[in-house]
C-alpha cells in the first residue's frame, strides 16, 4: 500500500510532466486588453484556430494581429486546418449544433489533432507557452474548447482558459 507521501510525490511528478495549453477568445475585448491577458499569462506563441482569420473587430484580422503580437513579444501562427469549417457552421441550426458538428468533425479526422500536436510539440519542447485563440469569450461556446480537450486527451496536459468569464 502506498503511503500518503508517495501518492503526493507521484501526483507532483505527474503534474510536472504535464504540458499546459492555454486558450483565449477576443469577444468584447480591445486589442490592448487581449494582449495584456496574453502577457500576464506569459504566453510566447498564439495559434489562431479560426477557419478564416478575419474579423469585423479592429485589430483582430490576421494582418493586424500578426503585426501586434510580435511587437508584444508573442509569436503568431495561423492554423486554419483546425478551424470550424464554414460548411459545418452553415448547416448548423444553432451554436450548440455547430459545436456538436465540429466535435464529430474531429472524431472523423484525427489528423487535425495530430497536426495541432505537431505545431505545439516544438513550442512545448522549447519551454514556450502556447495559446489557441478564436472569437468567442467563453470556451464552452467555441470550437477551441473542443479542440483543446481533444488534444489533451492523449497526453498529460492541462488546458487553461484565459479570461473565460462571460462579462468584460
């Protein structure tokens, strides 16, 4: 029978080996507040998981974002392959249906999570903190929450959602 100290040691070692993956949505945020959340968390790299990295919100389309992030010391990468395809969103009756369709999409295409892992692996190996970004503030309302959970299932990982509160 393991002692309490041995169990605590195993838990500590297990959590030390776990990699962290962060997520953040820019809904109801200014570019400045968005960058501040990333800096406060010590994020080194942002992975934009929007299918199409375009936004009505000033500063959040790919061009401006890919300029602002490096100026803040944060690397920008677009991973459109991990986005929720327009065809799925268009066919959905509501957001919950769109998210269900995306979850099925990932189950049918495990290469998406494998490709995300290939992108994250070198970042984590270099000790960098990576953050998936998309529009929705609440990860429960966004495909990035589903994507992060799918990625974390097959490894010791912790997913942390930055600024996930519903109100500004």
